[in-house]
């Protein structure tokens, strides 16, 4: 990959973005082979790769989980609305591209608090004529504001798929993160779905890589959670088979490489 002094040839980062400090969205974009990163993000990523050489494949397994779950929700469950919370930087195919492939009238809203996303949000807005997409900068912990802004595109009287694609680890406090998920769940219509993937301490190498990342100066720390802790997000909901499993084991298809070990767990549940 070319060493970009600024992503995609941008001469300067947006106001409020410190390119000398790694950011999770840019870190994972580097891991997935994207171009929206700064040297500090690459340095943090390479330090983690030194601890866990297979981390790029593990990151891709999480992205594949997102693709499969969105496809299932649109094609099998008939979901036409998606709220992607902590969406990160674009990495095709994006949620709206998958959803609208199966439901051309699907509506998708992306939410992230990284100002870098605003530079590239156009990649999130290429909707089908029948559907609609939107993207805005907000902290998902400000649930009331997020729901208010998302309601400009989504109809919360109809089912919505809530997506937390490995974003909940950015909230270290267990009580706060469970409250956040419950708040979103209670504000969507019956028949909605909750899609969560979350990194977990699945091996000593994964734990060491998390510690390596969190030791980087100025980073937003990432919290691993056990399978039991992740399961609590789904309390009171109707789990979709096969339940909470390692991400590559959730309804694998011909594009899912079994050699990719799980860096964490994922599940889909119906909201009654």
C-alpha cells in the first residue's frame, strides 16, 4: 500500500482531527486494505500485526460477518431499514450496497463520531433511486440525538436493523454500554433486529494485541468482552440461528474462508 501522508491525496485533515494520533476507524481501514489512514494509524496497526500476524484476516472475518448478516436481514427477514452505529470509514461493499441489492427500496443511515467520515461520506450516499442513504457525524452514546437525526430518513414505526459492527468495544464501561444498546432496542418497532459483532479474548495473542494497541499514546482504548458479556446484549430478545458464535461460524457461505479464526463473536436477534 502506498504511504499516504494524507488519505486519498487530501492536503489537510478536517478541523478537529489529529493525524498524529491513531483512530479506531482509520486503524481498521488500514487493516482492511483501505486508503483512509495516516502514518500514525499505520504505525499502530503494524505494532498490533507484530503481536498477531493474522489480525488482518481476523478483521476481514468481522467484515464478512457484517456482509452476511445484512444480506440475511434484507433477503430473508425482509428488513428495509438499517441503522449502522459506529459505521467507520467506507469499505466496499458497504451496508447500503448489500441491502439495496436485495431490497432496492432499503433505507440506510450511517453514524460515526470520526470527523474523517465526513470527508468520505459521499461513498455512503450512492443510493438506488428507490431507496435512500444518509450519513452524519454523532456520538452513538447520544442516543436521543442519534434517533432524532436518523428519523429524518428512517421510519421508526417500522422495523429497523440496528448494527453495532465491532463498535461497542470503544465504550469501556459495561453498565454504560448495556444501557446504550437497550435504549436503541426500546426505540425501534417490534420485528426489528439487533446485529452485533464484538471482539473477545479468544487467545493470548488477541489479548496481547489489544494491550499493544491500547498502549499507543492518545488512542481511544478498545475493550474486549467475553462471550458471556456479549450475550448480555441480547437478553430478552429472540436469537436467530445459530445464535452467538465465532463470527466465521455465523451462517458461513462459499466466500467464508474456514481458516480465518474468530477474533470475536457475533449474533443476530429479533426484537419482539
